[in-house]
C-alpha cells in the first residue's frame, strides 16, 4: 500500500495480480489496473505515475490518471520485492529476490545499472 502523490488516493497491490486505486476521502475504489501476470508485491508513486513490482519478475509504469500500462521493465530473474522512484522521477530503483538492485531510466525505459 502506498499513498498517492496527490494525497487523495491510496494505491494497493494484491495477490490477484491487480493494483487498485482508492479514493481516500470517499472510501471507494476508483480504478483497477490489470497487467501483471503474478502477485503485485511493491508499489511507488512519483509525478503522474505509479510504479509496481511483481512476482512475475517485472516492473511496470502506469499512468495515474488513465490507469494505462505505459511500459514493462524486464531484467530481474526472480520476484521484484521493492520499488522506489527518485524525487525527480527520472529513475526507478527495483530490488529482487535474485539479490540484485537495478536502476532504470524512466525516460528511455532502459536498465542503466545493476
């Protein structure tokens, strides 16, 4: 679970492979994001994007407003357990059970270093 950058929404990941966006003030679900093929284990928020890590070994970038899957980052050989985004929203950092930390460029959607 993570608080959205706008402070008005809560974002949750689930074993059912989905991400849900909840309106904090109205107490109801507003969106369900579908795209991962296994449990969603990690979430982060930055700018107008949601970042998710999954047991499916991927990191996804989602548009917060539309719920659209913007890109999928592949490179881990096991479940992604943690995801963070830099304050300037230029890099995503992911950590995996495969014992690696990867740094990805948001702009180019490429792995920059392991």
